């Protein structure tokens, strides 16, 4: 799977503030209740005007952003409200299609799956911040604006999952490269003619059909957990040709308010 203009996966992907680790968020905050009360997309008869609902959502995201030393600007209020209203159920999020080729398990645990993904168009953006979590947050905020009307069609495009992040490890095998690529799979209805982003940093590219090895994990997605999961997948595959300095993908499916968060590590099959 590869793209161009800085969105290339050579060799071998929640990024969204709502895919990030909230481990250090105040313990007395009921995140699950907060997410659903802010993000249900429904308003009671005695609720305040839409502007106030946008403010509440914005402040919620700003609180999350501060955990990762990320500022969520006020102009994100409308995209946040749009995305939250349109994606209050899993049925509203289109899954990236694939065909399962095989699965390896041991003692009831799935070690990895081998899947085939068809060629498809993705919107991707390179980001390079001091911390992985910052890059994910900032990258997805840009993609979020694109999804929420800041595109040539002027319409809401629809959410797909997973949101993926292309990462590379340093040669020491103990650090992630500072630059990551955050990518969003265009919904089926926009695959043939993708709306162009208003933001010139976002590139629309067609990724070729690929065979992917993937391992699921349910935990936070920070640099430490990602490096650990990459090592676990590489060990399970037992393929010497996979080098740790190759590219990998972190795929995020759920928001951090969920009691169990669903993520995957992907490795591209190389014949």
C-alpha cells in the first residue's frame, strides 16, 4: 500500500483526538457518560441553543487536547458538532472493506489476520510534531475540516473507520519517527470522484490493492504501546524480511470514551 507526495507506505494507522489515550484525563470524570451526553446528536426540548451545544462539545475536545498538549482552536467548533451529530452510532461509520484470507490463532487468541484490501482513494496528510499523540490530533483536525464541508463539494462527506496512521520506527527500534501520515478512506460514494480539499496540505491519493497482516489490541495508542504492538505482530509473523525501520500502520476504530478501545497494527505483505 503506498501513496505519493509524502503519503507513501514503503516496505512492509482514532488520527483523531477521539482515538487518543485519555489515561491521564481526570479520574473523577465519567468519560463514557460525557461522550454520549455531548455526542448523542439529540437535543431535549429544554436544551440551550445550538451555539451552546457547540460550545460544550468544543470545551470537551479542548479538555482532551490539553492532555496531549494540543490546542483545539475555536474554529473547530462547527466540524466537531457536525461529526458528533452524524456519528453517534456505529452504523453511521462506514467500514473500510476487505476480504479475510486467513487467520492464525493460538489457545483461542487471534495472533493475526491476513487480509486483502482493494485499491482505494485516501485523503492523507503528513504531520511532524514533537510527540506522536500531538501529530495524530493535529492531523485529524485537518482531515475533520475536510470531511465537514471544507471541500470542493461543500458537503459533509461521511465518516469511515478505521482512521489510519502510517508510522516508521527509528533504526534503534525503540523510537517512532517524528513524521507520521494520518489518512482517511473516502466513502464508497466518493471513491470515483473525491471532493478536493480546501486545505492544500491534504493529498488525495489512490493506494493500490494490498495484502495486510493485522493484529488487534485494546488499549491506549501512544508511542510505547504502538512499539510494543509492532514487536508482538512481527514476532507472531516470524518473517525475517520485516525490518523494524519499515513502515507500519496504526488503525483506530473507537473513541476513548468507550470502555474498550479497538485498534489494530497493520504490516504490508512483501512477496
